[in-house]
C-alpha cells in the first residue's frame, strides 16, 4: 500500500460512517508501474519505495490517545499528522512528474519548494538561496562566453539519481551497505527506511550542488570583460578574489560542539570539517592527507592563480548549503537550539559530495601530478559517485546563456533505459539542426582521409557523443567506475516540441513567484482592506496552510500567464509602454474563471480527491462550530462537491462549470481585483493590456 496513512484514514471513515468515502489511494502515472524510462523509474521510487516518509509514530499515538489531530490541511488540526506527511510526499511526486514532462524552470521551482518544505521545514527560510541561482543565471550569465542553466539542471540530476536507485541493484546495495541498512532486501520496513534516507540526503546533494554558482559567475564576468585566449587566461587580465571568508567558514561554538559529538574531535572551520570527512573516505585510496586537502581548500577563494584562474563553485555550494542546514536546525549560536532534528554525519556527506563533484576531485585528488588514480566507485562514497555520474549525464534541455554556448549544438532531450542494471541514453538533437550535423560529419570524414592533421573538427556537444572516440562516455568513465551500471550513449535527431514549456509573454523576476502566491491566497481575506495589510500578515496566513494548498496557489500563479494571454494582457515587473490594467472587467473574469476551474479540477483529481458531498449531509455533533467541522470532514474524506471523477476532458469540465450553482461560479470568479492591489503593493508586478484591442475583440475560452 503506497500511501499507508491515507489508507488508514479511509478505513477509519468507513468504520465511522458506514460507507467507503475515502480518501482513495492516489494513482501512479500511466506506465510508471513497470517502465524503465526516467519518469517511470523516478516516480515509482517516490510512489512505492518511500512509504511512511517523515512519519512520526509518537504523534500518531498521541492523536489516538487525545482524539485531536496534529496535521494541517487547509488549516491546522484538520487531519492526522502522518496523513499530512503522505500528502506531502504525493505533492513531491506530482510536481516532479510535472517538471519531467515540461523541463520548465517554474516547474523546477515547485520541486525545490516541496523538498524544502518536507525536509527543511519551511521554504521561506531558504528561498533566497534557491531563487537567486535562477535569477543570477538568467540575468548575469549572458555576459559570459560559456554558461548553461544550473537550476533546472539540478532537478534533472535529482530525478536521475532517483531512477538509478530504483532500477539498479548494484547501487542500491552499495548505498544501503555504506549506511548500514539491511542489504538482503527482504525487510520491507528497512527497504522503505533506506529509500527515505536516500531521498533526503540525495535531495540535499543533487538539488543544491550548484547553488554556489553566483560566486563563480561573478569571477567569470570579470574574466570575460577582459577576455584573452585560453592559453593566457588570468595572466594578462584582472581577476577578483574573495576576502572575509571567515564569515562563511568559521564554525560557531554550538556547531563545534555538535561536530565534536559526531567525530570525537574539534573543528574550527568548514574547510577543516570537509577535509577530515573527504580524507576519511578517500585519502587512503588516493594517497592524500587531511593537511593537504585543508590547505588546498583554504586557498580556494583567495588564490585562483593556483587553480588555473578558476573559481570553484562546488566549494561555495558546500558552504552555502552548510549555512542553510545550520539555520534550519537552529545550530547557529544565536538561534536557541535545534528545531526539529539533530545534524547528522550524513549531512556532512552531502556537503562533501558537493565539494567533490567539480575540480577538487578531478584535478586535486584523482588527477594529480603523479598520474591518474583509481576511478571513484559507488562503494567508496555513493553520494559523490552518483552526483558526478548524474551531473555528467544531464546535458540535455539546458538553456544556453553564454555567448559561445548559444552557438553550440546541445541535445534537446534524452530517452533513458535503466533496465537490467545498465543505462542506455539516447540523446536527441533538433532535426532542424541537421545541416550543422552534416557539415560536421563531412569535415570529420575529410579530416580522417587527410591523415588526421591537427585537431579534429568539433561540434559541441554532438561530436563528443558521436565521434569514434566516444569522448563523452570516456570522460565519464575516467571519473567514475561504471562497472555496476554499464553505460551506452547514442545520438539521434527528432522534431522539437517547444509547447511543453508553456511560454507566454508574461514575464517577471523569478523571485516574484512565491510573493505572488501569497497575495493570491489573501484575495478573499483582505478584499477592500488591501491598504491595511502588511507582508508579514500575508506570509503568516500562507504559512498556516499545508504544502498541498500552498502549491495550489503557486500553480495558479504559474497559470496566470496563460489566463492573461487569453484576455490579451500580460504581467511584468518592468515599466513598459502599454496601458496598465487597474481592474479586471466582468467579461475578462468570465473568460478566466472556466480556465481556473479546469486547472483546479485536474489538480484535485491528480492529488487523489474525488467527487462527493457526504461531508455536507452528515449531522454535525452538538456544540461544535458546524462550518469548521464540515471543512475538517471534507479534508479527512478528501472529497469535494465540485470535484470530478473519471476521464477529464475540457468539454466535460466546461459542461460542469455551466451546471455549477451561482455560489460555485462566484467562487471561481474570485475577487481578482483585490489580488491586483496586493501584488502591486508587495510584489512590484503590473498587468498591462495589449494596445489596440477592445473588449469586443477578446476571444472567449
């Protein structure tokens, strides 16, 4: 049973009300139950292996003893705590499915949001870390010569790791052995515990392995401004270094105390901590000492001349995540103690794996002056091995920002087959680029026929995958041992499908998405009083809801660009020469409302809700707030009188809209104008109307 707390609530309701009213088991997406593609394998891992994720049996026992639920749904205390944890996992499953289908940056945001809410307690405390990477890349990377997206890339890396754990017996055995789980595979509780452990620490490793890129981007921007050829890089132009790093690397007294409990020795800095951990794992195999690695890390930020004039984003990523973990767990000395859980050595493992995924492992450990060392195996350090492998494999569907990167030929998609403990990757290139491919192939043949003079012709990244040397695979196999997951890579062409990303004219800073959702959530509560509310009040109201309802608001915000497109409007945070929309007209809302209802119905079905109104018909107990009681009952049954069962076609949903009572229609024709005032006040967004249009020209949905 994939979602055990939902099933327990279903049996509770059946016993209490004498009929099977739900909640029902959420369905796994079509084909995922036995598929070996990326989406099927990653989603099956979340759906089937991660039972009881974040469950707290002590809270469940307390609920049984007191009769009071501790879980949050639309509001606090409406459902059992472990039921909320099940719904949170379903949220992550659905949002990862949405992202794999689209590859869109805003869908990547939702995966980050789910993970932070589930494992670090609150997105609001970590939002700057996540959002700034996307914003910095989108706005600053075009100044560089070479740079590609690292935001959506990291979510793809996350999904790849889940798929490998799900399908590869060898990696699963190596990981479970490393972390002392039952490796025989015959204990369901151990299997679920191991999978949940992997999800948490692989998520920390993969999703945040590139969050230090803004440090490297700033360095590269200066290098690009004073550009020289690669052979004289750094020697003939200015470069920046980072000072006052003690503010990021020095351990607080409470952190020193915690790490002494874990490692039985004291550390004064993050560099010393990471040097000890990495040396403990790899030092004997690769022949380096803790002092060597600690000294190397000390020079990372202030002496780029010792590292070929490159700044290592992996080091900064480990530092940045370290501070997020300290904040989330209340370990910083002025924070008053741990909030929810103690920091573990596995957290440090995630930091060390991030440190090793770039130049430290390649050029300072595995490829030192004395020659090539052994390849990293999955048994040595599973998280680092998996991150290096997935980071290299994830080269498809990456937005090119750098000037040179935009002219390269990169794969737009990939088809994976993870069956039989091996990995076959078929990278797909845009068929409209066939002329570039043909030109490269002719040049390559001519170069071979001429005796291979000079350097071989290149067409990045196609030539690395397609040439006779198979340098793409060779480079991976020089870094990590792929014996346990034999790797085959082929190239092919296919038509591009740009519609999956759902790109519309509306545009804003990525930082607005969360704030926009808070304003959207507040559209009812503060209608007519927008001038009196402050941002802290909005955030408090938003934080009181469960992850499911927060995501519903966020997904509605993401749909707004489509809604506005239908009424010939768009939003932006930049001043433009169009007429600003100060209020929606009745006709505009009449067009938007059915679109929003369709989104809501599909969302409800995906989240396991069903049609039903029993929560409105059961007699309420004496002495209770009947309205609040019925809302709580609705959340426990996960049924709604406006939800729909069965196949959902647009025509069927629109017919249902016409059948709704006036109350139901008015709920969809929500007070958007109140929201307009709130986002203008707190978020800086404005909605504009295309000039030259009249209401009569609006096209009905």
